[in-house]
């Protein structure tokens, strides 16, 4: 079953693109569970999967992780089901089986997987998913920083957002350069996708080797999309039609210092991606940073409005992830 992985920064329109793709009759885009990131970050803790105890511990942890996802899947997993169904003892076989089962539950034959920091896990992805392709999506970092600042679940404001965007794009450009040589990556800008959704959807389908289906444009009317939007306020916009012109809002909602700082940190990559700078130079970066540091928030006041049920799920998920990432490592 062919896999495509979405590579982008947080708050860059990834859920919009995933729901758009999921509306295609052949493509399954499940709500993100970030299984690969969690497994790879704790990989050395599961080094010897030939050891039955280690394999059972991995299966138990993965079942717990899947049970604490924010967005609902159609498949439900238990430790017992995974032990019976996954015959090959490898991380790749385990991840493939979980995603393929979800695609079959939707009657789909291809997968589109949103996974944070794809560039970090590319060696594993290319090894475990032979023939996998990547879609690289980018958004103007000033609008991404505004969205990050508004997101009640994400820690930090513009300082943290700009640092994340710059790091992700520096690595993403390297991946883009390498995978373009073998035709295994497609590139899309968020701004083009919201302004010319049909055109960009056609182009993406062509690059993924599937026939375009106009039903994709009605992604926001589907029950699956409404369920994703209801799972958390951070995803609520996916239940709306494409918001043409939904960019450049940073000019109204970020301060001059914030815009100047984002451009200072991200300017080199912005020019590569075609995002003109409003402030080509920053004469006193230290002073600007100091002013922004004085108001940068670790936790957001909006967290208090998150439903208790969602907080419990997120807390349980964090507990599982922490356990997986802190298992004693073994190199062999």
C-alpha cells in the first residue's frame, strides 16, 4: 500500500491539506497520531525486538498511545490484537500494519500521513516504507507565528515559533533538494492552496499518481472532517470551506517588533520560498529580542478553556510518550 508523508511545521495548514486529501476516494489521511516520531525518539529503548519481553512492551506502549489520540480513528487497537496481527517483529511492520488497517477501514488503498518533523525521521521512513513519497508544505512564517501565538495548546509565542519554522525549513530544503532528484517529493505553499484550491489539488493528485476527484473540494462537508474539527479547537477551521485570502493577517495582529524578529530569524528561507520581507534589516536584534522575551508566554491563558475531557486525554498521552522516550537505551 503506497504511503505519502506530509512534511511541514506546526500551524502551517497541515490539517487542512490532510482533510482535503482524505476526501479523495483512494487516499486515507487519518488524524495525526505521530506514531513514527514517538517510536523513533525512543527507538533505542526497543533495540532487541527478538526479545519477547521487549516486543510485548513495545506493543503495549503502542496500544496505549493509539488509545490516547485526540482525533478518533475507525480502527481500535488493543495489546492482544496487535500481538496477534503483527507477525514481523519490527518497528516498520508495526507502523505499516496500523496505518494500513485504518486505510482498509475507510475502503482506501493509499495513505497520506501527517507526521511532525519528517526530516528528522527520513532514514527510518525511506527504509520502512519503500517507495514512499513526501509532500512538503510551507506557510509564511509570520502567519505561522501568529497562528502559533493564538494556539492555546502550544507553548511559547513568536520567539519559539520563528525558531521552529527556521529549523524546519532549513532541514526541509535539504530534503527537497535530495528527493527531487528521484522524483519522490511534491511542494506546495499554504497560500497557493487556500487561494487556488482546485488548481493545487489537481496538481497534487498528478504528482501523487492518482486521478483528481472534485469531491476533494467538499472535504469540509464530510462527517469525518466534522469529527476531526470537533476533537479540539485547534482543528476547528477544517470544517469550513477553503478561506481564500487567509494570509497576510500578521500585519494586523503582530507587533512591528514581532514581524521584524520573525523576518530576522527566517529571512533567508523566506526569500527562497517567495515571501517578501517587510523589514529587510534589523539593526538592533538584541534589543528586539529582549523586548519580546519579556512578554513571551510559556503557557497560554486559553488553556483554561480546554475541555477537561481533552485535557485528560492529552495528559494520558503525555504519560505514555514520556514512558516510551525514557526507556533505558541499548545500542545492541
